[in-house]
C-alpha cells in the first residue's frame, strides 16, 4: 500500500475535523455565547457611561475573545487522544507538523472565526466608534490564528496529563502578552486617530513566524507528551 | 591529549557519582554563600555612603539587583539544561533543569517584592505597569508554568521533558515580551552597571553589589545541589546505590 500524497492527507484531516465539529454544532456556539456574556457584564460592572465604555471597548473585546479561545483550546486534541486517532496521526507517513497544522486550521475555523464574526456586535455594544471596527477586525484576524497556533503547542504539551485547564491558562499568559499588546495598540492608535499600521505590521510579522514554527513545535511537543 | 576532562564529565552524568560530588561540594558552597552574603550586607548597609538623591532607601538594591540577575541567570541555566536534556536525553540534565525552576522562581519573587518595597517611597506606588516590572512578572509566570507542567505528569521523566520544552519556548519568548512591553510603557531606570566600559556607580556601592552577586551564585549552587541529591534519591529509589545509602543510614 502506498502512502497518500500530502495534499490529499491534509484535505482528509481538515474534512474530518470540520465534519466532527459540524456534528456537534452546539460546541461551536459555546465560546461565542461566553464572549457575549462577558462583554455584557462589563457595562453592568462599570456603569453605562458611554465615554468610559468607548475608551475600554477595544481592549475588552480583545481580552474577551482571548478568554473564549482559551476555553475552547482545552478540547483541541482531547477527543482525538481518547479514541486513539491522534496516535494514528503520529504514526502516519506524512509529516506530523503539516497534519497538525491542518488540525489547528480546523480549530481556528470553528472557534475563532465565529468569534471574529460577533466581534463587531460586541464592539457595538460597548460603543466602539464604527470607523475603528475594521482595524479591530484586522487585528483579530492576525491575532487569533497566533493564539490558536501558540495554544496548540501548549495543548500538545499537556496531552499526557489529566487536569490541564488552569495550567493551560498559566502557560499561555506569558506567550500571549505581546499579541495582546500589539493588537490592543493598533486599536487604541486607530481610536486616537494615529497611524495604526506599525503594530498591525508587527502582528503580521509575528504571525508569519508562528505559522512556520508553531506546527513544528506542536509536533515535537506531542511526541514528548505521547511517548509513555 | 587531555582525555580526562570529557571522561570526567561523562562520569559526572551518572547519578551516584554526581550524588557524591554534590554532597562533597555543597557545604563549601553554602559556607561561601553565607560568608560572602554577610560581607556584602555589611558593606552595603554600613560601609557604603547614602545616595545623594535617594538617601538610605536605595540600599535595598543590594538584595534587589543580585536577585534580578539571578532570576535571569537561572532561567538561562534551566533553558540550557533543558536543551541538553531534550537533545541528548541525559537524566541528570532533566533534574538540573527541573530543580533550578523553584530556586529561580524564588529569586524572581524576591525581586518583585523588594522592587515594590523600594517603589513605594521612590515612585509613590507599590506597583506600576512599567516594562521591566512587567517582564519580571511574566518571567515569574513562565517559571510557575514550568513547575506546574512538571508536576502535572504522573511519570517524572515525561513531565521533565515536557517542562523542558516549555522552558525552551519560554526563553524565545522572554526577549519578545521585553521588547513589546518596552514599546508599551517604560519608567524603570536604565542600567547602571556595565560589564564593558566604566560603570555609572561609585566603587563603594559597587563592590558590595558584586560580592552579593557572587553570594547569590553560590547559594544557588548549594540549593541546587541539595535539591538534586534529594531528587536523585527519589528517582533512583529502586537502584542498588540508593539501597546501600539507605542501609548505611539504617545502621547508624
């Protein structure tokens, strides 16, 4: 039996993960619902004053999206580890990093993309000016794949452990500090009418770097976590 | 040719040999650390003149700055040991990396506490979101992440390898975090002590600082050796050499 060519294998992994996610559509809605709830709580806690909400809107939306992604991150490989399909993926003749990249892409499509879609709604609820929203979306489009990629490396590291929820948050925090700074920096600059291209460019550069390195790191981490 | 150096290093990698080696060196390291620490404290708290601007409050730097140096130095040691552990799968390197983490976390914590004690009279606030403070806090989280991941695994060696990988990811991250928070906000004073070129510090203040730096280095070694010895005994508890040590302890 000859090994399937790489593009076909990638398409198969992607199709399988998207099908699985589609069969459990309720799970896709969960992070979105969580983000909506968190964003709703802020006006209650801080008061409905428009000027204050406007000032914090960009940062609140970013942090909310980050937390919602963190919530979904834990489940990235869990069912695959439980039914043993992840081990089959490790044994596959195709490069593991590329196959894992496809899994990360599927995870991003099912968790981060819905969050980006509702982000304008969250921003609107917090009175973010309409002309800043495109910048916020651009920042999210660059920041969320980075969070998915970095998160995947950490999830792979905790694959051999049972309790990992809080640990994942602790490990992700140092890694996502630069992402949050630059994404929020771009939104804040746009809100003040300053040029916002520089932080966006930094985000793009960082995304290019993570796109190459994170799947490789994820593969190494998974091999460490699975050989027991 | 001098073949004995690599031979000696290879021998040192074996747990029983390292156990004896660390046991022999540890008291000397601890004694040196205490002696140098006492001298440095006397020099810093009594002999050094008060600062013309900050008065006596600046004296906390004799604890703060060496701790801050150690927090970064130990992270470096941990990352190098992690790299060795992952590439050559040396058991001892895993132990060195994992036992360095709690010591490093303590030094980071001391740095943060003394920094905020100093910040209250000087800046008028316990905490500020300055670049260096934030980087140090992130460093503490990195240490805690490594320790947490190590203990989350049931198998020690597997946990050590996973945590070692996290330490390597972390050391790539440290400069990125430092650069990005620098861009974000800065209040902390710049470097005063330089390795190359003259320092911007009076000699009366410099020598206690450098002595304390040596003291913290020796303390780290003493503490690390003690922890490694305990860890080796626990990890190799089924082996013959541990049984012999246990039998000798019983007989006493």
